[in-house]
C-alpha cells in the first residue's frame, strides 16, 4: 500500500482519526511561529533527520516523527522529497514501528547506496513497562519510495552495552565496510564509537569500540555518529549526551551538544579515535542537534534538527514541535569546520534581492540578510511591543540573546549564547523564518541556530547604518 497523505490516517499507530484532525486544526491556528521554508511536521514532534539520500536529482529527507502530540512519543519516520527546496512531495509515513524488533519506536538511522539499490539502516527500540531494555539495528530496502523488507542485522549485545546503542551508519575504511553505531559502554558507562564489520552487507560481526585518545569522555552517550571523508581528511561528529560545561559561556552549554573534530586517520591498533585536540562545538545556538550528512554530487551536505531535547516551546500549544535546518555545505578552514548555506538552496529560494544603506527596515517573516562586517554591531529583530531577540558582535564575542522575546522557552539552558569572535573582518549571513534564526558568522566557521518567539516581528534594527543585501525567501510548496 502506498504510504501517502490519502492513507496516513489509517496507518499511524495508536491515534484515532479525530485526534489527528484536532491536531491539524491546532497547527492551522498558529499564525505566528509556523515556518514558511523549513521542513516541519504536519503535527506532533519532529526530531532527527534520517535516511538522507540524493537519487536522480531529488533529495529524499526522512525525519523522526511522533504524531499528533508535541512531545517524544512513539517514533515513526516521515519522508519528503524535493528537487529544488521549494517544491516538496510529502510521501507520508515511511516507517511505522509495527514489528516486534521496533515495538516502542523506530529510532534514527541513515541511507547507503549499495549495488542493488539504496538501503536504510536504523535502530529499533524495545521497552518493557516503560523502561528501555534493548536496541537492535535494522536494515531495510528503499524501493519505489517506500521502506520495506525490514530485518534485524545487529542484535543487542548486553555484555558490551547498556540498552543505549543506536543510530547506525555505513562507513568504508581501508577497503573494509563497517556499520558504525553510537553507544553507552557497559564497562565504564561512557560513550564510544562501535564498529561492526561486514563482507556482504547482510551479516555484521562486532569488530571494536573506539574511545577518545585524549583525557576526555565526550559524554556518557554518543548519539548520531558520523564519519565522512572531507577534503582528504575524516570528519567525525557526534551528538553528545552528558558532556557540558556550565562554567564556560562558549562551549558545551546545553544538556546535549553536537561536537566534531578533524582526523587524519583512525587508530585501530589502540582502538582510539586519534583526535589531536578536544572535540569542538559545532553550533553555538540554543536549538541544534542530531545532524546527518549526505553526498550531493561532489558536495557533502548536512541537515540538522532545529530543536532540542527536554524543551517546551510556545508552539506546543498548537500541537507541533521543531523543524529541520536549511541544508549546509561542509568544508574545512584549517582545523575548523565551515558550514555554508547550500549554494543550490540559496540560488533557488532567494528572491527580490536589494542592497541598501540603512539602520532599520521592515521585514516579513521569511528573510535573508548578507553583509560584510569590520567593526562591532548590534542587531535586533523586533515587533511593535519592543519585544526582540538580539545579535551582538563585540571585539571579542558574538552573542545571541533571546531573553526579551514575547514567549519564553521552558528549559534549564536558556542563557544567552556566546562564541569567541574569530575574525575582525568577516562575511555574515542570517536566515530568519517565523520562529527560527540561523546565523553564519566568522566566514561560516561560527554558527548559531536557534528558535525564537517574537510575536508579529516586523522590522530589523541595526545600531548604526550599514550596507546590507536583503532578500525575501520563497515559501515552500508542499503537496
């Protein structure tokens, strides 16, 4: 049966048709914060991007989805596709957790192109009496835009891991293929990068666990691990649970943090990552987690979850939670990761571009700014009630402050976010979309991704005149 909008009401487990219709009505009532060009759920909670793959000119983007209610419930996958990031097809529910091996949720995973087609790898979650007891790794086929033929290829090893072992991805290293998985190891209750080796892409045997080379733990759980070859080096990134620093305003100041490093190679001899320096914060904003990469021609793209764990947003009252980031193109600037808005995305979605010398201008809810910066500046996005968020560039810092917005965010990590300013002379890009902001600073080496909630914001104000390139962003069309 085709999984699309016409059949979705009959396919979502544990929800009645009237509940879904009520949730959709609440979503439609959100006149303030619903995005116009970011991928967001039709209702319920969206979190990790999954199974990203580029096939015949089309981007296939799955995401984890808990239907109807704006909190973490039974995890499904939902799938959209697009050629141009303007026109999208909503292909509906792509994974429904109906099998015993995923009976309490289809957790995160990835896509991999094999000789006989695209395959999907993901984690099946199994709980008993509300307590997680194991996670298994599942492989499936992606045929005719559907995920079919699910089978368990890696069972849970209770001797090595706690129930937390998830988010598989295929990685080729020195002529061998491996499934890598993030895990909490049972011997030390800390995170590790697990390798399962395969010769035929169907049978996987435990190979090793890589641990930090330096005197750091990087958290008690490593979620959503990525290893990718990028410009002759290896990019390692993971979403870390339990590694934060409340005393440092610049690094690791959320309950969960995405961190990365640049590797020459992996130290298989000593089962170490072989990192030369402590992993770095990938994004300094309030709301960024679980990014995943995929290849488009010769470019490595990344999409992340524009949201956070253990957060209640003002949009919860409208029965929807979170969105995905815009696609970003990755490269290196020495040891720092560069994240640029994907060039094809920009080319397609930006319109009505003008340049002006000004300190204040009216805007709609979907706007893009670009400007060169040589000194200090203060930028406010505000409404007629003088409620605002603020971006501040000082001599030494970049600050994103949302403490003066209309509606507050309910969680424990709400302080203004800061990063050390790397460059005096730099290019800045800012994407704004109703209730999200993505700031690209320090020539794309310092990124802030956050939700914000300024009701009916209508203008942007600089503290001094500045030459700005201003563009509208086309609204996405979803069918």
